[in-house]
C-alpha cells in the first residue's frame, strides 16, 4: 500500500485542512510529517469552524488513526489546549491520536529565543509566528533537542534544565523581550502530563506495519513549498522541508511507498509574513481578495498579503514535489471580478522566463500577466465541475494546461461539502 501526500504549493494557507478533512474517510490514517503549531488548518462543517495546529485534520472522523510524525515539533501547551477544545466538542481525541516518540519538543525558552531573535532583526524580521519553530529545529539539527520519548525516561528533568540553561545563555545575545518564563514553564510541565497520557509510538515501525497490513495513509503537509527551508524564498521561510521529500524523513517511510501527490493552490495567491511575493497586489485588487477571501491568519490573525496566481512559482512547486494532481481552492473568492489575471512568466535580467531566479529577494522581477474574463456569479449551487460557468472552466483549464497536471478538485467555499471532485 502507499502513502498519498497532500501539500500546499504556495506560501501556506491554501486550504489543506479543508481538503484533508474531505478526503479523510477514504483513508485509514492521516499523518502530519513536519512543521508544528505555526500551522493553522481550518475545517468547517455542521455550521462550526475548527482550527487545528498540531493535530492532523482527520481527527473528526471515526475509525481513523491520526498520527503526529517524528518530523513535527510539538509544543505540549498548544497540543494540550487543542486536545481540550476537541474534547469539549465531543471528539474522542485521545483514542484517535498517536504521537511519535521521536518528535522534538518546543520548550518555553525556544519560544523566548524565537521572539528575542525576531525582535533583534528589526526591519529584516521574517514575520515568524513566534511559536518557537526555528529554535527547536536548530536544536534538532544541532543535536541538542529533547524529544517526546525523553519525557518518559529517567533523567528527563536534568536534560530539560541543561537545555534551558543553554537557551538562557544564548538569550543574553539579544535585548530582553517580555516573557513570563516562570508561568510558561509551569504551564509546560502541566501540559506534559497530558502528552504522556497519549498513545506514544515508534512511528517508523507503526506506519510501516500499517502499510504492510494494506492500510491507506494520507500525509498532511503544513505550510507550503515556497516556505521550504531548502527551496523556499530563503531566509523568509520556515525551518522544515515542506515539499514531498519531507514525508519520508518526517514519518519514516521509503520513497517507493509514496503514491499520489496532491498539490493544493488557491485560485489566487497569498502570503503572511515578510519576504518576496512577485504577484502581490498592493492596491484595491489586493484589498478585494483579502476581504472576499477573509484572508487573516488562522494562527496569528495577521492580515495576509494577496495577489494573482503565479505560474512560474506554481510550476516550481509542482516540480519539487512531483505533484500528480491539483486541488484549486477559493475559486468563489473571484466571483465578483470582471477580469482576473494570472502571471504566466517573469521578466528579469532582460529576458522572459518561467524559471525562478536564484534569489527572489534581490532580483528585480516584473510578472507578465494574461487576463481572463470573470464569471460574475455565485457558485454556491454548482455541484459538479461541468456546471461551473464557462469563464471559470476556461480559467481552470488554462492553469491545468500550463502546469500539465490534472485538476481533480475545485473548492467553492469553506464548508466540507463545497468541493467539486472530477
Ligand atoms: P490551511 O493552512 O492550508 O489549512 O488553510 P487555512 O485554514 O489557514 O486557510 C484557508 C482559509 O480559507 C480558511 O479560513 C478556510 O475555511 C477557507 N477556505 C478553504 N477553502 C475555501 C474555499 O474554497 N472558499 C472559501 N471562500 N474559503 C475557503
Ligand atoms: P499553514 O500550515 C502561512 C510563515 C510565517 C513566517 C514564516 C516563518 O497554516 O499553511 P515560523 O513560525 O515557521 O518561524 O514562520 O513562515 N508561516 C506560515 N504562513 N501558513 C502557515 O502554515 C505558516 N507557517 C509559517 O508567517 O513568514
Ligand atoms: Mg493555515
């Protein structure tokens, strides 16, 4: 059996949570493989909205295992809060959730260092969610980190104190930042108790046993390809591999087990935080997209930057992850527009290109746009692709042809049922 993968192809917030929730009944396991509580995945059904940060988006379905893999970084405080709010919503989360022993822990001092380092960057700040992601992955690769499994072994308290002392020494490099370490530490220790009561697994054996039993697994990406630590708009990126390759190291599955790679893109483009965004619209169009798309961060509430769809960027993401099918979300946000634009190429260094330059931060790029007619009608009664207005079909078919990958899903609203499957 195989692991299908679902990934964001832009700068995050493409609607991954919604589509994973829709697809979940077709799978036995939904697994997160990277990122941490910097993610905010929104699910809307039964008139309710839920936002998940660390817990996979399959959690609302019966008979389904939700696995948080070794590649994810865990803040026990956020996780405990998420578990509590799911309990209140009547979800038997502890029965459905497994957590990798090898997943690294976000300490309160990781969050402190994140905040202090960002503040010290001044104008060059990345716009981090300040969830401690960067410092935690630094400790992981620097071989200093603490892992979930350590919390149940002797000597944990000493390891914690020694890492905290290291962090406090490092913190002296930065001007002081407001942070109640005593209170945060107390909350953290309390939350560890909840974490210890979860089903802790050696996720690499766990997942390969499930594969051997013929179970179907869906790997749920966080962030998007352009925030990938290697291939994104560095240094304005997150600290994990958000592309399909991250699934193998973040869960312990071999590349030969990867099946379909479902890439998600909005029908336009957004980014939250700093960094290059070639098709950004710092004008009425951008404001229109933000308003219609309710483009405010699910984790931080920050307004998202908005712009047109960017084909050079999308082709790059599709190439990096070997995407086999596309899901296009938020097409309804474009309903009222008379015309819609897509950047088909970039002009830079005196030529027209589909290829991204080495450094988007320093290259002067002029996107070249093609204009499409809008459909100027609601899509709320549309139940299948063929019922979409002609102009919407033309728009989608153009994307499909240019990228060379079939569009299998089109999302027409935030609710679970607002999805056209081809
Ligand atoms: P994720 O991080 O990729 O899971 O995406 P987010 O949840 O951060 O952001 C996507 C936002 O768009 C959420 O508020 C969703 O409820 C909403 N959404 C998802 N799909 C659609 C859609 O097709 N149309 C509209 N209007 N909203 C959508
Ligand atoms: P989901 O899974 C959008 C952005 C932050 C910042 C940069 C680094 O909901 O799509 P970090 O906290 O990782 O140090 O922030 O990455 N970022 C996201 N933007 N969606 C996300 O996740 C994001 N996770 C991080 O805004 O620019
Ligand atoms: Mg999000």
